[in-house]
C-alpha cells in the first residue's frame, strides 16, 4: 500500500517527513493546539518532534500515517491529521487531527478530514472509523458529527499529568465492500 499526498480545493495534505521537524515542534509545543489532546506531553525539543515523525515514517508495518495540512494558496503549514490504531483484520482505524488556533472555525479541519476519509476508507478497506474526542472539545465533536460520525456512547478516560479526562468515542460505519 502506498500512501500519498492529497489535495482539496484549499489544502494540500502532504505525507509527513523529516523536513517537517520544525513545524511538528511548533505545533506540538503550542499549548492551544495541545489543549484537548491529553495523550502525550507537549514537545520540548526538536528531537521530540523528530521522534513523532519517525513514529510514522519508520514503521516496519503500516499501522498509522500522518499528513501535514498546508494552505494551497500560500503553502503555509496549519496542522496535521492522520489515522492510527489501524486493524486491517477488523477493518477499523481511529483518526486524529489538529490545527493552528488561527485556523479554527474556517472549515479547514472539515475539508482535510473529509479528504482523508475519502482516501483511507477505500484504500484501507475500512468498515468503521472512530474518533476519540475529549468531551469539552465541542468544535471537534461538531466536526466529526458533520461528517456522519455518531456518538457511540462509549467513553474512554485518558490519564494525563495525574488527572483524568473523559473522552467520547464517535464512530462512522462506512461498510466498505470489495469488488466481486
């Protein structure tokens, strides 16, 4: 399977690479970007950022992938998105995404996630896509709902810095069918 760059009307989704280390450092050391993530400490060094990139680029077997979201008009990097916890035998994966705060509420997240879903559902032959979203992240919940995800009523508690954060699991059943 070859994962490649994607394009929308306003965005380019570029496969993550070592060239993105400065952006990944900037993105994941930003307190506003990290406000609802609760799954890892913010990056402290460029080495931390490089380790994030290598997690995606040096896999022996693909279980996750990340794209850098760039504005087509200016080539400015504004966020990332991708899939992880891909289970081919179950035809499921989980998605995640993040944007620079200046880009919130402008439809970039929805545009990027829709393009990614349109690509990964047939490419990964998915029947279910999930998103684990912190309950107070109303914008992210609204984004996935607008793309056909529903609240599964499953909850996951993420422990971060000694505190617990309740997350809702949203699911999108896509029922991919292989050609006969």
